[in-house]
C-alpha cells in the first residue's frame, strides 16, 4: 500500500482506489523539502512588557484564480474585544490568541483589563503543552496501540477508523474482495461515491472525516475542485472537534504558504495545539524550532515527551541535548526505558511481517 505525498496533507490511497479506504498522511515532504514544516524558524513574539503588547497581523488566504480571502478569524470571534466592531481583518493577541481588536488603539485601550486574563490563558496553554499527552488509541481490530509511525496506520473513510496496516494487510490476504477490514464496506472506484462516504461521516461532526475531507479539497482529489479556503475552514473545524492531525495541517499550511502567507508564529502555535492533542510529529517539530533558536532546555522538554511516547526522532535529538548538558543523564535513562516500553507495546507479529 502506497500513501501518496500530497504536500504534507492527508493523502488518499490511490492503490486501494476507493471504498472510503485511504491512508493516513505521509508527513514527509517531496524531495528537497523538510518534513513536518519548517525547522529553521524564529521564536514567536508575545507581549513585550506589562504595559504594552505586541500585535500580530492576520494573514489572508490567497486562493489562486479566485481572489478570495480568509484570515485568522476562523479560530476566534469576529468582533473587536474593545469596541465590538465586527470585521474580517481583526488583529489577534499574539500571547493568549483569544482576544481580537480592530485597531492598535483598541488593543492598547483594552490592555489594562485584558492583562490578567491574557497571562492566565497563556499560563494555561503552557501548562497544557507540557502535560503528559493522551495515550495513542488502539487499533480497533487487534486492540494494540496504533504505531507512532503514521505510515504504518491507515484511515478508513467508510467507518472513520484508524487501523494498523498489519491488520489491513492480513485481512486483504484472505479477503475475496477489497473491503474494509473493520466495517466490511466494499471499495468503490467511483469518485463521487468515495467522496459521498467521507461527507456522510463529516456531516456527523466526525473530526477525522472532516480533516480528511479538507485534505481532498487542498489537493483537488477525487473530483473535488481545489479550494484552499474551504480546506482551511474544514481543518479548523476538525481541530476544534478534537483532531490533532487537523491542527498539524494548519501549522504546515503556515509553513509552506499553502493558501496562507507564511507565518512562523502561527505555524508554531498550531503545532502546539497538535502536540497537546498527542500528535508526536508536531512535538518533534516544536523541539527543532526551540533548538534552532537555542532554547535547548525547552527543546529537550519536547523531545523527552515525544521519546517517552515512542518517537525515535525525539529520542535521537534528546541524546544531543544530553551531550551538551541541556538534559540530565539520569533522566535520559528513565526516558529511554519509557521509550522502549512504548515501542514494545505497539509491536505485533502482523506488523512485523
């Protein structure tokens, strides 16, 4: 089974070609691009002092040939927090990312009242970022935790389940027809039927179905017209409904400039939301971002969380942190044991073969 690389977004499985059967994204870029977004990025700017806060411009989505615009109002309200003015070109607080303002004047005027709430929200976000992430879900067939390597997982659009490829391949070796190993829906070669099955799941507010549908719109697959505006709206909706993958895709869009202007701060923010949701590739990206801005200890905190979850890249980079004295050797020994345990828990004979 080959998962196509569609610019770091969700990739449909052309090999399976239908039935709502599709592979999880391959998060490595095309040759010459880095995986999971930029690694050489600048540190996000937040409030510069207790008296004045930096403002961050929203970004317009540039849709080729259509001239449409979409800004960051998709992840917050469309009214100025100070005067109540509605608009699609509001500025968002770069620290708490909850308050929006129509002008610099309104932002400064509101700062005295917003200051404490801003600090509270920022602290809550920081606490959530470094909490123990949620455990990986089990494959609903073998009941073993899904591999952390997403190329070893497959998304089934017919029932919106993530299955390990070991179970998928084992089923298809004995199955007389190309059907879903979980719900037994037979694959379809008709693009309209394929999309219909995904849309049916998305209509029930299924987060993963929505983020998968967004990937189809991003790349104009399965007969859908490429529409970056709709894709971003769907990714944001899926993220709010609990899809860490969707937030990761938003971060990747801000890295690549795919539908939006490149913005390192927003790229980082959405990778943080993805990491909070348990997506370890985003955790690795955050570690690289901090490392490249010489925040070595903070980078190692990300690496340690990812390594304990079984992410080999995080473990390897954490070793560099130990070498330069940014991470304690005894603590590394504990993380290493957790890494081995996580890897062992996700192994099975079917996955190994």
